[in-house]
C-alpha cells in the first residue's frame, strides 16, 4: 500500500500498515489488535549480563 505524501507525518502501525491521526490512537490500536505480540515482548524486561561479559570498574 502506498500512502500519499500528505500522510507521511501520521503514525502508522508497522504490523498492519494502518495510519492514525496521533500516537495515542496508534497505542490504543496496538494494545487491542496486536495484544498478543506486544504482551509477549513486554515480559522480557529482565536485563542481566550475557555469559562471557566482563565488567570494568
């Protein structure tokens, strides 16, 4: 799908390429339509050193 140049400033969902008027509408869309994908990525928030990482003090 090709959008006209006047719509390039509007946020677009990278999953389904649907355009929105503002970022809040995009967030609501992603929380409802693509809920399963975003929930699986939110659970991976633990940050720890990878095996073999060296800490320099």
